[in-house]
């Protein structure tokens, strides 16, 4: 029997929010924002757009015991890879390790305690963009703002000579933890930045936990930025991701997401390509089994001229898992010579699995090229038969087809060898094992590198139409 709808109003009370403000020493502006955000959480729907509310699936969610005030000892960590900034969020707080050569190059990293000590101006800048009354905000984004107990700011100066690699680790190690993290990444002109936001847990826990992630990325002129999210906690974690990007002139920005764990996972990506010649790529992949559910929305807004955008989402679902992916490509009135593409496809491996794919194009000007594709289907029986005729067992054939289906996303990411790095995680999940953070095995990714050259003329509007 399907679980009942959540009783959101009974989860938390204002006393928890006031207590968190006192514990962290919030300045008045921050304390007021928390209170307003909590009030918004109580009144807002899970999905703000009434057209899509029937797709919002959070049944079985119960965060009654979750608390942003729960603390614990720091988790164990593997050796720090060379030339890598590592930031860790766990029960003990947030801590950052920055190589000396990056400090000397002008790279600045601040966590929430440093931001709180920096004064009102720093706090106002950190909180900028949180619009409690805005049309985009929904119930879980408001909850993340109310629970905000971790934070990170990264500022990479213009023309930084060194590539900047940031490994951002969130480790759940305590029962009923609630970790809400806000991140700002500023990539100066002509800089190269790659960030991996990785979420793990130390094993099974009683009661559900909450992970709230709000990310804002600003890529200046001719910058190259790749932001990779690997969501692999245990199946007690309810997660909400809210991401936004501003892509400047001739800059390249890529969101890359790999969903392997959690109970209910919601992602919202809003990217504005404001600079002429800007390039935005949004790549998402999900593997769901048991009772997992993924809810994804991507919006790419083309504002500058001669811009490029693509969104590719693929999911594989088995057992009674669920997925919904929605994409919107919007071309504003001055966004001439835009090329935009939406692709949303899902593969169902069980009769109980379900997925919905909904691509939308909104074109407000001429002289653009915009396309989309979508499908939801079981595995092609002819492909299974072909592999079986070569001596491959049926289940292994289905697995190979599914892995190839998801690799379509990984192979298009601007990260060197990403497919090989993520497939061990996919293998564990396919075999029914959790991707646990333990002293005997840390699943954190190694150093990552950007690959490829500037897009140049190969995607330019005039070239594509020849």
C-alpha cells in the first residue's frame, strides 16, 4: 500500500529555527531571513507550478526527528590529493584545506564561520539571491534557507594561471542529521574551475535525514567551469538541490549530476546565458531502485546572442522507483543565433517503475535553432536478444544496455575519464550495495581534469546551418 502524504506542518516548529540562530550567532539580517524562510516552508507547495504538481512525489517522507542542530565528531578522511582544495561538511561543521600554491595565486575560500565573522556586508553578499517571495522558490528550498548551517564561498581571480580543482564532501554520520549548505563559486575571467559536490553517508541510520544544497555559480568572460554533483548517500536521506548559474561572454559552464542514492531527491537548475557566445551544458543521470524517487527540473534562459545550450537527462529505474524530468529552454527577444537542445529519456526495468519526461521550448525571437526529444520505454527486446545470441546471460545483457544508456551522459561531460570514475558507484548500486563512507574504503573521487578545447566555430549558429 502506498504511504500517506507527508504532514509537513508537524515536522518542525519555530523554536528549532530560533535555537539554530542562537547557536550559530546569526546577525539580525540572517535571523530574520531564517524566520521568513520557515514561514514560507509551512505555506508553500512542493511544486510552485500548478501544471506540474501532480508529478511532485514526496510520499513516505517524514523528517519529524531531523534537526540542523545535531553535531558529532569529524569523519575520517583519505589523504588529500595534490593541488586540490578540499572542503568537508559533517557533524563537526565545515573545514577547508587550501594548497599554498592556490593561495599564492589569489584563490580565496571561506566557510560559514568565516563569513559570519567578516561582517554585515559579507553576510549580505552571501545571502544574496535568496528570494523568499520569488516565483522560483518552493517548499524545500525554503526549508534549506531556514536550516542553513553550512556555507562555502570560493573566489577565483581573473586570469588565474593555475587550474582550480575543488573537492566538496558532505558526509552524513549521525542519525537524524539535517545539513543545509549554501555555496557561491565565482570564476574570474579566463579561469578554469572544476568542482565536485559529493554526498555520502557512513552507513544505515534510523530515521530520515535532510540534505539541502543551494549553489550559485558566476562564470566571467571566457571562463571554463564544470560543476559535478555525485549524490550517493544511504536511502534515509531526503535531498533538495537548487542551482543557479550566470554564464558570461564566451564562457563555458557545465552542470553534471549523477544520482545513485537517497530516498527522495529533488533538483532545480536555473542557468542564464547572458553573455554573447556563452555555452551552457546541463547533464544529469539517475539510477533508481527500491522506493527511490528523483524529481528534476532544468531551465536554460538564453539572453545574449550567438549562445549555445544543451540539457541531456537520462534515468534508469527498477523495482518501484520513480523519476520525473522537466526541461525548459527559453530564448529571450534578443537571443538571436541561439542553438538549444533538450533531451530527456528514461528506461524502465520493472513493471512497478515509473518515469515522466517533459521538454518545453519557449521561443521569443527568430533566427534560432531549438530542438527537443524525449521517451520513456522498457529495454529494447531486440537488443537483449542480440546480446543473448552472443552468449551473454539476460540479466547481464540488461545491465550492459543500461550502463551504455547512462554513459551517453558521462561521455559528453567536459571532465576527463568521468565515465570510468563513476562506473564503480553504478556497479555497487546495481549489485544492491550502498556506497558507504567507511575507514576501509573512501568513495571520494580522485583529482579531476577538464578536457577538450574551446567550442569555437563547431557549434556556432551559422556553421550548424550550412
